[in-house]
């Protein structure tokens, strides 16, 4: 038994994956009572920071995030050390 192609998406929709905007709206709606300022972008930053704190090297993290350059990853993470406490 093989799953439909869209079943492997993180944010599946009726006809494939959700757009970035639609996924963002669903995430914001789901977490707004706990983390009112959270967004998909914020979760992405948090995951990246946690990976660095856990010892993941920047090259691996850059590849995981889909960045074409390690310098992009460095810029992306710069100044993002406030974490969850900045949202509460």
C-alpha cells in the first residue's frame, strides 16, 4: 500500500502541500493562545538555534535549512538568542 504523494508533506492540503502563507496562518491560529507572537519563521529560528546549541555544525544546519551558502545561515541566526522568553 502506497501513500498518496501529498501524505508525506509536513503541511498537506487537499491537492498537495499548503502554500507558505496558508501554513503560516494555520500555525499562528494553533499556537496563538500560548505563544501569541510565534510564527513558522520563529519556529524555524528556534529549531536552528537549538541545533547549534546541541552541537550541530553550521554546514549541516545550512544544508538542513536549504540555504545555498553557510554565510546565509550565519546572517539568518545572527541576533536571535532571545528564544521563547521574548514571546511570553
